[in-house]
């Protein structure tokens, strides 16, 4: 299984980014997928989750209303649309199925938000 995250970058506060997560080696449609983020010295924490059975999204409080997790089963890709970014969103973002029991983490994509 290989996971490749992309779409990160440096933006000013209030800006937007769309992250992509291309998955190979397994089919994504029947799994719940999630985006996680990690800051330097911090733990990797859940940001958003998309349930496979009904495409219901879950978001942590700090990103609710600003982030949206979606997927394209035909492209085997998961997305995270991020709006109104704040410096507190600065982190490396990773995607993985949820719960992340298997160890196939990608390299992540860096998101840096300047004030």
C-alpha cells in the first residue's frame, strides 16, 4: 500500500488549500478515511474523517465549517479542502484509513499559514 499526499504549501491567513491523497495498493471505497496533522514536537492528531458507508464527515471543532473531506472512488483519492486557514493550522498533513492500524503512512504534505 502506498499513500502520497500533495497540495500543501505556504499561504497567508484566510487563504485556502486543497490537499490530495492518492492511494495505491488497496481500494478506498469500502474504508473510512481520515486526515491527520502533526506539528513539530507534537503528536499526530485527527483532523477529519469520512465514513465509507454513508460519506458522513466528522471534523474536530477547530476546523468545522472551514474544512471539508471528500473522496473520488474512481481515482482512489481522498481530498481535504481547507478554507479560512489560520496559523494554528500549520502542520504536516497525512491521510490514512481510520482507525490507522496498519503502518503505511505517507510522507505527508506541509501546510504553513503565515499571519
